[in-house]
C-alpha cells in the first residue's frame, strides 16, 4: 500500500496527539474533512488505525507490505 500526502499528514497528526476526532484531524492537517475521512477509511482497512467513540488512533505508522500476486 502506498501512502499519499493526506495519509502521511493524518498519520503525523495521530502520532503527535494519540487520539483525535475527524473534526480535530481536519483542523490539525488543514485538509478538507472529505479527504481526511477517505484517508481514515483507507488506513482503517489496512489496519493502521482503529477507532473508539469516534476518536481515531494510530496502531502502526508502517503500511503493510503485501507483494503483488504471484502468477
């Protein structure tokens, strides 16, 4: 998985603050909430973050390194 600029900003903000809501992440990264939400969904699907009571926190800052399918 390749991280884009928004993903990196979200990860950096979560490293700094431990737990943040979507609104707090939007404010901290200065990225529109729609882009932040897309990034959160991507990071959640790749098990890099988790959430509890609408607060997101970082599990790992390293993206999974899954190889391409071997044909």
